[in-house]
C-alpha cells in the first residue's frame, strides 16, 4: 500500500510538472508567434510601399508618355508642315 501511495503521489507531481512545462512552452510559443506577426506586418507594409513606388516610377510615366507622344508628334508635324514635304 505504501508503495502504491508513493507512486500515486510521484505520478501526480510528474503530471503537475508536465502541465507547468506545457504551459511554459505555450507561453513561449505565443511570444514567438506575436514577434513573427509584428515582423510580417512590417514586411507587408514595406512591400506595399515598394509596389506603390513601382507604380509611381514606372507605370505613370509610361501612361504619360503614351498620352504626350501623340500630342508632341502632331505639334511637330503641324509646325514643319507635315513629314513628307521637304
């Protein structure tokens, strides 16, 4: 009887110790997940800034060029009286 009682107490202490260990691991994982979330949000914002910068530096000048080039060509051709007359 005495051995069984001792083993039961030892088993309960082991289970309590395991529960504490699991709780500590979960708390550590939660901290790490929160740190990862913060890092991912910073990366997302950085990539968003890069995307808008790309649009501003590449796409908008292409659109402006597509709209301005025909106007410039028509202005030069009317100024010089057409391209075929020399």
